[in-house]
C-alpha cells in the first residue's frame, strides 16, 4: 500500500503519513542512510523513475530520439532532451542482449517448424581518432542477418538477429527454437534463396531434419531472364514453367531449358538459370511442401526487414555506430519475441543506479 506523501516546497520538507523529514538532511540509523523521498516515490537522485525510463525506451526504439522527446511531452507532459532519451534507450538496449531468447519454454516438443533466414544492409558510421572526428568519419553499409521461426500451425513468430557472422545467427536461432520446442525429432522447413550460408545454418540448427526450399518468387526472377531467349511474352512463359515446378516436374523444366540453350548458346539469362537450378536440384519440391501445407515463399522474413529493422535503423539520414545498431536490433528483437516485460521486472537495473 502506497504511503501518503506531501511535499512542502517552501521549507524543503516532506511529510510521509504524518512524519516530517527534511529531505536535504538524510538521517542515518545503524549506519544506514535513509532517504524518505527516494523510498516513497522510487526516484534515484539525478536519474529517472522506472516508469519514466520504460516510456522513454518505448518511444526511443520506435521513433527517432528527437521525435521521442516530442512524444514524451505530448502524451505525458515530461520535458526531456535528446541525449537523455538516447542514453536511457541505449542503456536498456545493452541489457536486451541477454534477453533475446528468454521467453518461456514450450510445454511440448514441436513436430514441424518453419525457419527463414536472410540478410539486411544497415547504414553504419566509423570515426577515426582526431581533433575533429567529423573530418575523419567513414560511412558504409554492413549486413545484419535476420532469422524468423514458427511452430507449424501457430500464428506467432520468434526472431533473432546478428551483425557478426552466420554461425552467431545460427546459434541464436537454435537457442530461440529450442525454447519453442525444437528437439532431435523436429522437422524444420527452410525457405529462402539459395545462399550457401542459409542452408549451412539450417543444417547446423536441425541437422538431417532440415530441408530447404528455394523461394518460388526468387526462382521466377531467374525464369523471367531465361525465357527472353525464345519469347517476347515473358509473363505467359514464366507462368507455364512455374506451374511445371509446382507440379513437381523440375527435371522436365531443366531439360527444356537445356534444349533451348542449343539455339541461344550465348544468352546470359538462360545460362544463369540453368546453372542456378542445376546447383540446387532437390530444393524445388513445391508440390511436396504444398501437400503438407508448408510455405513456398519467404514473405515472413521479407516483411520482418521492414517491421523489425528498417522502421528504426534505416530512417532517412540515420547512420549508426555498429555497437549501437546491434544494441537497437537486440532491443527490438526482445520486444518482437514478447520479452518486453522482462526488461522491467521488479529487480531491473536502472540507468545511473549504483
């Protein structure tokens, strides 16, 4: 039950349930300093309350820090500056790294999972040591890898990101998926383009239980380049070949493309398509996937680029230090995984606290 607190501004005194204390003169009892104001309203000197930090972080991971300041004033009547919101948000983003895969374990093992992996280019900036660092800065783009996973038949998805290397993302995905119910008997259906690191990480996560499917739309892009070798009606020809793939006739399509190549030996689009299909034979089992109700497109990871990463990290004119971009990605992942409340549990560590 909260204590009744009355603040007497004229004399610098607070009254807590009838007992008066001079706030500037903290009392010591048994060598323990008592601070009535801090104990009653939960605010550390030169810091922010738990709720205030939560609100600042909430706005800071969705909007620019400048916009977050305006939101705090508009919705809560609190005036702050950009640096305060930035510092608080980045502080809790640092803590988020440990909570990326901290949601509750599934009650039972999963029989079938869907996993999609991809990469996203993020704008970064580096500074060299100099008197004026602005003259020694370097802008560049770096790949942030994203993974999404779902228990087949469920509506919710879980996420993982990594700026480091494919193995680091694979380790994070495995940790996330084990909490979702992954075990040695779980079949994992992967769908994306044919990048070798995606297939390798799928096999690291699920071993021989992993099967990879080339995204059907991605395949159609190769087919569209190939059919220009013999037809001007690209859409009709792509639809015909796409239907053959969906019926499980990958060998027939590859044979036809090789026959067409005899009349167009130097056609680059046709050569690239034949090579792409030939190097990934067995990854076009669309009929089998559809019979099981599994996806043949990677729309979820594509949409995650926009909702999870681009919305915050790719705002116009924004360039990030790598460590700050990584922290922000972790914090947004924590929220997407439903772990937001874990940041604010009773024993949470406040920014500025000892």
